[in-house]
């Protein structure tokens, strides 16, 4: 099993559902996302990744987990370059640890492993086994995280199962679709107008849940999500209420029952 460094620069790409991703990973729920791996094609399913935040503070390793796909091409993450028809290599990343506060700061990494480049221009840089082992040990010994180790075969089984699910039921719960929804509608609840940031300050900044208007379990046949028409941002309370009935209540139906409580 090899290990690779991936990078995230907030000044170049806005990770819209980061707060929800942190919540999911910290509560042992599944979160995977495709990520640029530079020009590296030798990556295989089951390899490990460490994600470094660069560009803005706090810089350092903020996440790690397993790579759950071979490299494949997708339109470039930069919208201007994508419009020009350019593409980049991506791999799917299955996160096992994710944090706003770096697991290991950039200064610590540069001081301890000064021979390694922790701020490469693109991801997919191979990490020496000794360094990767020490980083993983740091995560495993940190009480903030519950990293569940998996074998290469277990990750392969997961990847094959995910591929079959997407093939036969293409409405999968895509983080990319959630991000597009949030970018379009914002972080306020579509039912009651609740803002986590207004209620909880910095702790609630950029946090919101995303609701499927067509309940995933009830969709028959193949169905591809349209993030704008099929998804809505909602607060946790309204999300639970929408799903108290099956099929789920519509946004409009729940709004009609909460008029006296609406915030906007």
C-alpha cells in the first residue's frame, strides 16, 4: 500500500460542503469525494492519501483516508479551464479523518521532514513509507479522531460496490452535487430560513444539510441528480420533519405548517 499527498487551496477552490463533510466523517458516516491527483497515474485502489491545506492558514494535513478509484479524467476544476475543454486526472477519496484544525501543521511537517515538498503545485505526490507511517500513527493516537483502518481488499470491495450502485442507480449521494446545490442556494434553510452561523457563530459557519426532493430510496430505475432542481439546503430540524412522512413532505407543504416560525 503506497501513500500520496493531495492538496487543497481555498483561494482556488471553495469546498462548499466542508462543514458537513467534517460532521459526517467525525460521526463514522461515509464521505467520499473526487480529487485532482496531478499527473500521477500509478495510484491504485486501496492506497492511502493525506490531504494538505495550502494557500491560507491554518496550513497542514487536515484529512486522510483511502483512495477508492484508479485515476480517471474529469473536466478541469477551474471553471475557466473547463470551459476551454481542459481536463484533469482525478481519483475518488474515501475520507476516514477530516478536521478544520490541522492534524499536523505545515511548520511541523517542514521542520520534521524538511527534505519533503509539502506544498507542491499539484497533488498525487508520493509520500515515503516512513513519513506516511508516522503521520498515520499521529492520527491513530489522537483522541479527536476514530480512524478505522481497512485493508486494500476491503477498500476494493467498497469501490466495486460503489461502482455498481452508480451504474444501476445513478442518483448516488454525490458530494459534488451537494456542493453545487449549496453554491446555488446558499447556507440558509429553504424551509424556515434558519442560519447555523447566525445561531452559533463561527461554529456554525458554512454548515447546512442537503435534502433530496425525490427520496433516494423511492427512486426507480436510473436517475441522474440535477443539483438545482432535485436538491435543497435545509436545517437539521426541517430535514427530520420532511422525512416524517413517506413519501417525504415537499418543501412547500412543510413551509405551510411553519409560517409562524419562519425567520425570513
